[in-house]
């Protein structure tokens, strides 16, 4: 989870988005929507599907999207979706945004449009246990939010090396330090945390839709947010985030190498998660 935040707020991405938005504001005709060009359009042609996989960010979803056959991509009000064939099953992959509010809205929209038989909440998670290490996979058998509400997930499988089952806690903000992670795990009897799964599971329960959570651990229990970018957590404006990042890199240029390494690790984690999901999806009952 920490890794995802760092990658999502990395200097180059931030600067590129600010520049792109400025150009769009200047060159787009009044009233014409701006944004990425998308391929295909399913907004007026909703179909049923067997599997829906809901991620927060494109960096998490990308490797699985690459595996879609006959894919069509479109932008809906609450998400970007990619529909096609995945492991010989009709599937939709959604990028719904970070946090429970975004995850809930994306889940409602996907269920309403496609009525999937299964919904999977997938992406990165942070470890809350020394036994759950970076690069390990987690299939949660229960999920809890910070208020203590919990939902059980029907899961019949035994833990394996580098594959864990256990409780996942969904939080509303970044858990920065090892001490905070340890305290959170002890409070909720959880082995990992994320920022979306509880909301997705709750929407699936309301719609009586089968649900799974599949997460890859992107940061271990001992991993902490570098001091140089800690102040970015205080900024909500994207331009200010870019400015803070520039200041951080000026003070310690080697921070750029650290962040680039984290970006590379994120891509590797997403690749491994996609490979695992391609093993899980064919086994889900129709």
C-alpha cells in the first residue's frame, strides 16, 4: 500500500499530469470532455460477464489487462473498464480509483452494468505481520474496516508457501510506520491492510454477488515512508505534490533512484499478481 502511494505520486507522473491537464484546458473546445483517448465503447451496450476484477490504479491492473483477448476499453462515470475474454471467460477489469468511496462506486457500477457472477478485489496491500513478506500473496478469508465492521469471505483453501489466508483490514489513509502497522494488525487481528477491499465486499454482499479478495504484498512490515516525501501526504493538490517532490529531490538527489526502484518493484508485483489471478480465475465455479 505504501509502495502504491509512492509510485502514484512519483515526480515524473505528477509533472506530466499537470502539464497534460494544462494543455487540455487551453486547447479543448468549451464543453468538450478532456482525458485519455479510449478504444471501443461499451457504455451503450452493457453485457453480462462471468468475472469482474476491480483494481484501484492502472499500474496494478496493467499486466492483467494485457492478457485480455478481444478487449474494448471505455470510460464510465466512476471508472475505466476493459472488457474481453480472460482465461476463456468473459471478464471486465475495472480501474476504480483509490479509497473506499471510489471502490464502492466502481463496484456498484460494474454490478449494475454486467451482473458478474464473481467480483474480485485485487491490487497491492501492506503487510501487518512479519510472516507476510513483500512479494507474498494474500487471499483474505475476512475483511474488516477501521470501525470494526467485518465481513466473512467464503474461502476453502489452505495456506501455502508465499500464499497466505487471513484477515485483511481496509483503512482510509496511509499507514506510514512499522509501529503503526503492528498496532493496526494487533487491534484488528489482521495480517495485511489496503484501502478498498471492505467497500467492494460490502457492495457485493448487498447485491448477493460472489466475492474474492486477491492481494499482493507491496511493502513489508518494516518498510516506512521516506522522510523526504512524508510532507506530500499533507498535499491534496497535484501541482503542490509535484512542487514538494521537486524540493525533496533537490535536497537529496538520490531519492530519485529510490523512487525509481520502487516503481520497478511495483511493476514486478503487478506482473506476479496477474499471473496468480490467471491461475485463480479458471477455477471459480460458473
